[in-house]
C-alpha cells in the first residue's frame, strides 16, 4: 500500500458538538454551491443518459470538516451535507423518468480530528440523514485522509461503478500523488482545492529568498513548474498570475496524469488568484457537465481574464459600481463563441476530416466551452458556410449532432484566414450569413443542442 507524503499542517478551524463552528467566507459559499450543483447534474447524467445507467456511485470527501458553518446570524451547510443532498436530488429526477432504475450509493467522509467527525455525525442526523448512517450507506472516519486512501481505493474497486472525490484540505497535502491513484480507478474524478497562494507560491518564493528554492522544489516533487518563483518579485502581476496558473495545471497534468484538467479561480482581489478549484477527469462528458456548472458561477470578464485566470469568481463587493454582472455574461457569451470559432477553424484546417467526438476531445483543454457549446458553434459555422457536416455519407443541416458526425472545412467557400475572420474582414456573403445567424441566437449562454450519444 502506497504511503502519500504528509506535510506539516495546522489549522485554527474547529467544529464541536456543543456549537463551536467556523464562519463561512463568501468564496467558500460559492465553492459549496458549485459542488452541489455539479453533483446533482453529475449523478443525473451518469444514471439517466441511457436505458440502464450507472448502478453504483461512491462519493468521498477527504477533508470533510464538521458539516456546518456560521453565516452571520444563521448557519451554512458544509460540503458533506451538500454532497448528500445533491446526490439525492439528482437521483430523484432520474427515478421520476426511470422508476425501474436501481442505484447503490455510498458515502465516505474523513477528517483528521474526532471532534470534527462527531460534529458531522450530529449534523447528518439533524438534517434527516441519520438512517443513512445507521445503514452504513454513510461512513464517517477520523484520521488523516492519506492513511485511509489505500483502503478507500480497494473498497471502491470492489464496489465498481463511478466515484467522485472532493479534496478541500486546510494546508498542504500530496494532492497530485493522491489524485493519480484516484484517477487510476478509471471511472473516477477529482475536484480539489489547490491553495495556489498560501501553500505553493508564497512558501516557494520564501525558500528561494533563503537560498534553498531548488532543494524545496525537489523535496516536494514540484519539478520545474514553480521555478519562476525565483524571480517572482521582479515579475509584473499579470505575468505572475499567468505563470502560476500554468504551473498549477502542469503540476497535475504531469503528476496526476488526467486526460482532462481545468481550473476555476477564486480571486483574492481583482488582480490576484487566492486559490484554484481544479477538476481532473478521464471522461469528456464529465468535463462538459463540469463546464456547464462552472459557467453558472463565473463572474470574471472572459475578454480580460481568459488565458490568465480562465473562469472564476470574485466577490461582488470587489466589483466597480458600474460593472454589471449581466454585461459580463453578455460579453462572455459572444467572446467565447468568437474564440471557439477561431480555434475550431484552425483545428479543422490542420486535421480536415474528423468526427465530432475527436474534435471536442482534441480541443477541450484550450477553451472553456461545454460539449453542447461546441456542437452549437459547429452548427453555427455550418450555417455561415465555414464547415460542412457529414453523416453516413450525406451532408446534413440538422442541429442534432452525434459523436460520429464528420466535420470538415467547407469546399464551397473560399478559405478564410483566421486573423481576417477574427477582425471581421470576411466576404460579404459570409457577413450576411453571420449577421442573420447571430440575429437568431438566444441571449442565454451558447444555445443548447441535443446530445444523442455520451461517453459516460
């Protein structure tokens, strides 16, 4: 059984059964809402997208806390309660359509302090889930998650099915190493809290100032990803943020070996990332479902932040009074469509004939679009004369695409150089088509299309 590296970590955050709870921060509330929204969507997707969907799902919260926070004069449910509620909600929506479907659900919640797990058990009962504790569907364990992970992985292997891990620790842990082991299960994914500033950049910068930066990187197996910290104080802030995001993704892509990785930034202020939520997965449909939920909570301006912060959240109090969230959503919507059209056109002119499944999986790490978004933009490009769509040897104009539909550059239109397309210098015929098409677009995020096949 593998031993994952343990780091020294301490926290003043305490939960007790006699009412001692930590206060909730605005960014933590959004993180919890995103988690709950995604898991409800996730379980509905893996169990409801075919006649007989998943039959086993396992949910693990490795650093679960006590399940409750203070929120002013009220309280706020923590991640374990929200995980349970999300799964029950998503599964209920499937049962209403498929009453014959059965699902074996199991939960594991781990925290290193017994007073925290005692508080969580009390909260589980107070929220009406005590029967799940009594039946063993919910397991709550005390101790370091690193010490429980090996047994947990064996348990999930014996259960089979799909699994989801939420890893949100206080302080530093070996998240890349543990994530690699989790992803090796196959149908498993990880949503983790990467404390970019406090657990990585700040201590690494200090180590370089003390003359031991290189040994620090070797000690914690960080490779070259964070070597830029040697000159951190001399870098412009925008470059710091770009290098930091690239370093975080490089760390997990190399050490955890996921097929897909994506970040969601929580901003410390309008220019600095406090931490990233990072989603690691091997399933393209999981990526699309997560993207759909990330967009619900994104309030960063895509045109300014994308490529530096990606999608993310900044507390409303940090916004200028004249910056309206509705304006951001409108700009983001159009900016994403334009950027995705350019990226797909480059990709298709390099590769020519590809099935939609290959197109989405081949480009998904370079844009924030969901699977549905990509389908919508491809259909729009077909209407504008950029691309052709072929199914079973016949050209189609349907808005419903399948994984096997072939997409290629149009043979009937002059090829458009991307800088010209991006700046609007395109042929009058296409300009007319583009205007008429855009006029038909719905104001909501990307217009939804039906997915006939999934990869889950």
